[in-house]
């Protein structure tokens, strides 16, 4: 079985972006979809991650191919939305093989 065959779910990666301007010329921010990728979401036992001055407990881990995803992006899987707290690159000896992301559910 290959790594890609283990990615049995699909997620949508969302990023906080400018979506235009309001009547006063100020930018309007919103969550925009940047990619839909195969993934695997696994519930975790809880891991403390420092985000700025705050400590947040990650309760899920997401496995993905080597894709464009960063901390503070959001991931939607089904009806649930998660915030990305930490992205870890995993290597196979020749380069980045896949990404593991620690998440916290936001809705």
C-alpha cells in the first residue's frame, strides 16, 4: 500500500485573503478556498503548541501530500472546520515527502 492510498478523505484548504474593497476603499477579508486535496484526519490525545503568546492544545493531526499549507490556514473536512496550528515537513531521504499538521477544531 502506498502513502497516497492511505489518504482516504478529502479536505479543502482555506486562507484568509482580500476579497475586494468596501465603499471606503478598505480591503475586505474573507476565507478563500485555495486547494482541495486528499488527506487523512486522525484524532489526537492533545499536544500543547505555542501560538504567539498563547498555548493551544491540538486535538487532531492531518496528513497530506507535499502541498501549500501554512499555520493559520483553515481546513474543511465534511461539515467540520479546523485551524492549522503547526505544519511539519516529513522527509523520505531525498526531499519533502508529506506534511503533518496539528489542528484544533473551530466549528
